[in-house]
C-alpha cells in the first residue's frame, strides 16, 4: 500500500457505520412483495439515490412506485428500532476525528439520518453531514462529496471515502477521492472492484484501515 495520509475521512451510513442493511433489504422486499419477488442481490445492486428511483428500477410497472414506497417507509418506520451501530464505532470515530476531519455522505433522508445519529450519539463526530434529500443529485453523482470536501476545507487527493455500495465507489472515484469498499460477503463486479482503492470484508476492517491511514 502506498503512503497515503488523508486529512479527511468521509463515510457512508447504512452498512458502513450502522448495521441497517438487513432492515433495508427486508423493507424493500416488503415493498415489492405484491408486485413480484426480487432476490437480495438484485435489491442490493439497485440501491442508491431516492427510494422512488431505485424502486422504479425494481418494479416492472412504474405506476406501482407510490404504493411500494408507502409500504417500504411504513415497514422501515415500524422496525427502525432494531438498527444498531457497528461494533465500537463511537470510540473509533472519536479517535479518527482527533486525527482527521470527518464527514458523512448518505443517500438516506435527513430526518431519519439525524434520528439515527442522535439515537446512537454519533452526530457530533461529523463536521459535515449531507443526506439524500439535501441536493437534487445523488450517488454516484459526485456533487455531494464535492460539497462535503469544500465544507471540510480539503481537496480530493486529501480525502478518503468509505462505503459499502457500488454507487459509493463510483461516486467517490468520480469526485477524485480514494475509496474503500466494504464487501460484506457479496460478489462485486470487476468493474467496481478495480475502481476501489481498497476492498475489505467488514465495516470494522474499513475503520481499522482508515485509522492506519490517518494515525
């Protein structure tokens, strides 16, 4: 690994800092159930951007999007209490934040993002939090990461981005930031894997790698 000392580390939220992906997948599956079955891999590969957009990619008839969206949001709202942060994430972010500037770039809406961050006492770690409903653009469009970098006062070569989805890699690379991909046991296409700066298996490994870079 080449010498790399980022001045800022930006994180995705779901599947990266909080263990919410099982609930997200269950909520989307519940949303789609009346209209057909999609595998977890199909759902995961289509996640990214506003829910109405990725639901449209998963449905054969776009007129079902409003009903599916309502079903997904209701299921997620009723079960959001099960979401937990990844192991030891608070202390790890505190240590990272003492050595680098931290940001958060998530496709999740601001209301539920702030609820999760406050619930698990994570909000104070981030100098900039940008959510899925803050801009008209969405991952993999790099605008959100550019906004965060400007707010944190860093350049792309000084920034490390950490996420678990294909759109995280594409968005991070498009913004000029080195990107760590958390694989979490799924198959990743060569087109994505070759763009990631490093690929790791778990969020814990990603946090450890980020610390080795800035520490």
